[in-house]
C-alpha cells in the first residue's frame, strides 16, 4: 500500500517510523514532514490547512491510505474530504472531531450519557464569566472552548489568575478558540492518558501513558503541549482501565453513534484519577503528542493493519500486542517555548543516537545540507525503552546529555512520580 501521513511533528515521525515496519507497505510519504521523517519516508511539501491541496497530493501520488495526525486537520474536516475523494482515511469526521474541537460539545455529551467529569459552566461574554469566577471556589479551571494547541487551559489558584485567564481568552490570546470559555471545578488527583481505537461501533483498547504538561521541573511554569511522557502508566491499574472503558469510553462511543456522528479513529481520553474513580478531563480526537512517541516503540502489532481496520469498520476481533518494557520520552524544546522563540539554531549529535533501545523522534526540525536545524517550539523527542520507568529515564537522560544544542531546554524529571513509587516499592521489600 501507498500511505500518506499528514503532519510535521513528533507524533507524525513516530507514526511514520512504525508504519514503515509494516509488511503491507510499499511506499510511505509524509506531508510536510520534518528533518526526521525524511529518514523513513518521502517528505512532500503541502499546505495541509488546505483540504483540497492534500486531496490533490494524494491523487498525484496514487495514495491508497491517508493517516491524519494533527488536531486542526481533524476539526477542519480533512478526513471527510479525503474519503469523499474515494481514498481510505484514518481520521474522525469533522462532526465526530467536535469531541476535541469543542469542550462544551464534550461536556454536553457527558451530561447526556452520564460520563463522570468536572461540573462546569460555559460563557460567551467576558463579564458574566468574571462574575462567575468571583464566586467560585479556588482553584478553578479556565478553558478556551476551541483548539488552542494545548495552551488554552489555566488552573487558576488565585482570583487574579482566574480573571486574567478569562480576560486572555475573550481578549483574543487564543484566537477563535477563546470566543467562548468553559469554566469548571478543579479535580483532585493524578492525571493519566488512555487510548482506544474505534471504528464507529467496536472499540479496541490500546495503552496507557502519563505526560508532563508544565514547562519546567517540579511541574512548574506554563502549560505546554507536553514536555515528556512514559508508557505504560502503572497508576492506571486494571481496575481503573476497566472502569474507564465501562464508565467513559463505552457511553461515549454509544452516544456518538446515537447522535448520528459515529466516532471512527483514535480516541484519546485525558483522565483525572480521583478518590471516587476516573473522571474525564478532555477528549482528543487524534493520537497524543508526545504520548505517541512512547506508544509506538512498545507496539508489537502492525500499525498499518490496526489503522486500516479502524478506518474500514473491521475492528471486531482485532487485538493489539505490546512489549512489556516501559518507554519514556524527553522533549527538547527551544528556549522561550511555549512563548516566543527563535528558529534556525543548529543541533549537533542527535543523528548518531538511535539504537535498539533508543529512538530520537523529530518534531520541529528541518535539514539544510548536512545541518539539522531547530524549526519549532518542541524540537526533539528522545525516547528510550527499559525494564522500568527509572531505567528508561536513565537511558533517555544520558542520550539528551549527548545532544549539543545550547539554544534548547528540557525537563530533567520526566516520570518522577513513577520513579518515586518504584523506589519506595524497592525500599519496602
């Protein structure tokens, strides 16, 4: 099969890396790709914000199957456009993609289907929202209703922070995403990520992960798209997985089908593990980034087969096999991220690190001759496998130390919660 992956980030490099291992693959393309995807596929220049341009590209290269990576392309209906052109596509419809594209849409579905989630209110103007937070218990969570590249969420611990967050949303900081705002109760607990494939009716559980949203060590600093992750997340016990499936995933799939917008793609549930059980924080209608970078190295099954079964309604009876090892990724980002940052700085040493238990997935990179240059906020995902979180972390951290890039930064404590639990478990023995 001739396959096209749409996107340019670390998620797309990880997907392409895994798809390249499929026995069914004949040729792999990535549009537009990055400096890392060029190693496993042919990069194709394309304006992926233009659905018709992507369709034309797929036709020109006789593509059999399109895999859409980024959230913006899901919400803009790229999957619908590709399918309308007669090409199979792994991507939810725009209607189903509202699970990510509109937080109030998801909250309404939770209300309808009895899915556990934080209590909330939605606002379309500034002053009623400010009056609401003035009377709300702190902390309080402020969310831009639409897509904001992982940056439209503020956990406000003071009234001043809450007012600033609401004002930023309505003031245009997040563009159209902040035209309406969802304000919700703060949930106490530990976050985890859970992934399933769904073909509209059947769903296939994949794996768990835990990511790190804050920019700096100690979970400090602004929210980002993710500074690192590991999989599996042992905090997601078999009991919690089963509760997530029965209380969150199953009613979501059933509710979307009943609405006439069946969900077909990967469903990524961001969870808060509270004292009363798992609660849904949000849905993403695509693979996570950087979670994909720790899922793909652990996946033993043929990814192309799994995605095709999902896209063509043939998931029933399909299973996914996983390696027992832990995978952990450390994101290297450009100084200044998630705020303003420069581009074009040279990265040395990243191309010589890949091995049996180490993969460097590229995100915001480009190549100019022999040089590898930073071309984005999150730039590299240094991913390692090991028998424990601590072991995988050690391998990843050692690899990061060998990359010469003064203009970048990274967190040193990815996986810290589980490393501490592993240490305590050893001491208890």
